[in-house]
C-alpha cells in the first residue's frame, strides 16, 4: 500500500515513538510510506528503512492544505493515518476536501468534533474506544482496538554493571535510594504529585533522591513542580530529554508514574522490563500490566497520600523491591512478546487501513 503517516505532537512522547516505529515497520514490510511531521522530529531510523519524510506545520490554512494535498497526490497515497490533535484535524480536513481516506489513531482522549469524520479510529484500549464512541460520537463500526507497545525500548537484564554506569551518568552514589520518573513535564504527567508524595520520605531518609528526566513543556505544571520541590532542590536530579533514558533507568530503585491521563505509557513497559519496582496510577493499560501487590503498586490518580504510602513501603523493604522488580520484568516481557507476535503474524494496522480504503472508494 501507499500510506501517509502524519504526526503533529511537539514533544518526544510515546505517540511520536509509536508513529516512527510504525512508519519504519510498514516500510520494512514493503509498503510505500510518506511521513509528514513537524520540524523537530528525528526520523533517521525510519529514513534508513525507506520512509520518505516531509515537514508540515499542520496549520489549516489554504496554502498549507494545498501544499500537502500536492504531496499526497504525488505520492499516489491510498490511505492516510494520523497521530495527535493537529494532524488528526488536518487529515479530516484533507479528507473532506476530496483527499484519501483517513484512519486516526487515538493516543489520547479529548472532546474534539473531528473524530466522527474519520473513516476509521484506532484506539489502544477499550476505555479509549468507549470514550470516542460516546463523547466524540464515532460510530462503533468505525472503531477498532489495537493495544500495543510500538516504540518501547526493551532493556537487557538488570546487572550491577549497568546499575553502576547509570548511577555514574546520573551523578549519584551507589548508596542513594533513587525514585525516578521519565517523561516531559506536562499537565498529564503530574511530576508535582510525585514530589509531594516523596517529601516525607526524603525528610526521614537522607539517602533518598528523586530523578526526573524530561523537558519542561507546561508552565503550570513546571510551577507546581517547583513549589512541591521547595527546599529539596539539592536532592533532585533534573535532566532534559536523553537518548539514553532507558539506560539511565537502570540506576533507579523505584519507578513512579504519577500521571492523571495515559493510554499505553511506553515508559512504564520499559521500567517494568528493566526489573524496577514500580508504583503507577491506574491510567490506561497500567492495571493490565501491573498486578497490584505482586508486580508493583497501583494508586488512583491524584491520590498523593496513597502514592506516598507505597513509596514508603518500597523504600523500607529492599526484598520487596527485588520481588516486585523480578515479577514486573516477567510480566512486561510476556506482554511485549505477545504484542510482537501479534504484529509479526497479523500486521493488525493493515486490515484497518485496507477497510478504510475499500469503504471510502464505494462512496466516490
């Protein structure tokens, strides 16, 4: 097939990693893929796999719509797949102006009127599908659920050597108790909740530190994080986005996901596969990945007291951390292997794209 992928997010998040891995995988399977993206995106691996890349602002101006329509036509595009809000809306406008059929991937849940005008909507969870059905009025026959972990980086088994090297890069001693989170500072991630939850533990344990890896993107959450961190700045390791973030997690003792909104958090899959003891809010597929009390802890979003309690329990009990880490790695690797088998044997996106193409053709 001749497929256009559109991705418009402004940060190196899970949606971008998913789209890049999807584009690369489709190209490696012999499909012709044109990837339209914003300027910041680094797509070297996709380009090496044969993906053709072009930039777009995704502004719905007549000039940009015409320019992209020419690119789509020159590519001989049979179907467009979109990722993130601006690209989702842009794709629908192109479709309504006579462009190819559009399949939108729902990486998040927002009230947006354009969803019902897609030929197909792919949701990563049943809950996301229900949201788009009842809130955004997507007809059930146009919805498909495809769970997955495209873009996740599965680390090698934990080792003393990898831990020591990660601690060196983090600038932390081997004796530190490290609570870590990888993710850009945005409203949904609520790093401020993690800091509020960790304060009492850090007050009693001088060896406890918090490591936060990610770029500041949301001014409001950045202010909340600064307020929650007041007086403890010397006990916090802050790093911008890192290409080696998956390797740095080997230096964590506890991984804490404090998000209030996620679908399939790739970083949670990676942390569990790294053999870390994890505490996560009950967002997206986290309850399917974590068996509460056996391979990690689950707490409700924004429940800072519960998050603090679980962090205290893990900090006080190294054997419990070790058991959770071992069980988490087993569950994450099993889930990831099931996902890889699905993709290798069924290539689940292609039937959805083909259905959209066939049904769209009948309407012409």
